[in-house]
C-alpha cells in the first residue's frame, strides 16, 4: 500500500507539472528545492561537511551556504524536468538543448569499438540520454533500480524513450564488454562511494574517495574511447558539453593503469564540479569509505 500510495502521489504531481509551461515548472521545482533545503537538516549538514572539506579556505561560509541552496534548487529543477521528459517531443528537447562537441561523440561511434560516456550526478543528468536519443544516437545507461517497483517502472519508461536502454548496475562486466564490442554506447556515472570491495581509492578534492574500478577495467580491456559528457544549466534549457576522449594509460601494468585511468576520470569530474559546484550532488557521503591506513 505504501508503494502504491507513493506512486499515486508522483502520478498526481507529474500530471500537474506536465500541464505547466516548461519555464514555470522549472521555477516551481527550484522553489520546492528551496523549501526542502530549509527542512532537510540531515542532508544539509552532510552537504555542508562535504563542501567545507572540499573547498577548505577557498570559499567563505556565506559562499558555501549559497552553493548549498543552489544544490537543492538544482535538484528540484532536475526532478521536475524529469517528470516532463516523459512527454516532451523530440522537437522541444532539441530546441532546449545546445550541444557542444557532438563531433567527438560522432567520430567515436564511427570507429565501431563502442563508446563509454563518462558523467556524474551533475546538472540535469537524466536529460542527457534523451538529448542523445533524439539525435539518433541512443545509449545504454547503468542505474540502480528504485526500491519502489511502480516508481521504477515509471522512471524507466521515461529513460528508455528514443531508443535508450536501462541496465541494472549489477550487470556483469562481461555483458557490458559484449555490448561495447557490438558498437553500443554505455553511460557511466562515476561519482559515488561504492564501498571497499568494488573500489579504487583516488584523490577527489584532496581526499581519498572509493571509486568504482569497473569503468577502468572495461575501458582498458576494450580500449573503447571514454568521452566526458556534462550538462550545464542555462536559461530555458541546457548546454550539453561533449569532450574529446580521455587518453588511457598503457604502461604494461594493469594495476597501475587502472589507478591512473580512474584518477583521470575523477579529475575530469572534479574539474566540472569546481566550476559549477551547485550542479553536483553534495548530499551524498562521497568520502564515507576510507582506506584502512587512513582509518
């Protein structure tokens, strides 16, 4: 009953949001984010702790507080955009998306070795697969299923529009490698703590961060190009920035190459978070797992 009630509430909210003009819906999402910022003490304290440790003396308390409000507003905007993405036409998505560097992605696809898209929980990340789908370049996205199966199905339907395909994050590495060898594009979000047994520890904002080693493993085994892709918020829509592939290390030592590749991936994410700190999900305990020596 609880799951069905949650689904009903989201359906009602989704109907309301979809009836509103796009810009008004996004403003309402930002307002809701501001409200949640005021009442969500638990996650607000986690985010402030993360921000203080990341920026140390670089930013004042007032600046950090402003960033944190922006984080909640971005979450609210992105949530309402996700609700609208289920009905938005290809023409509207195209009109609201500026793409910079699409030629890098197109060139990588032509090589037919598969493409790995490197991203993070940054900006309106749910927008990216649909923006690529309407350009006839769909991708497979790796996600953690939502606990509520009714909500999961609803969100999955949105994500799989325009030829995209959702994959469970527990998908075996071999299956992902097989898809890449078939020339498919796979999207990875590489910015969350994954626990000790799945992790390589690399520097992120000056602290060791447990980072999923699967992406480096897959990239080094297949030599598929790893293309950074980040979405920036702008008036009336978004700017999708696609960069040139990251040059993978090739020292002959797999262990060393995995650490160096994961470091390069993480440095790229940090560079965007530093430029647009209100776009990232600081509410997550990114540095929760630490190396034994640190403990």
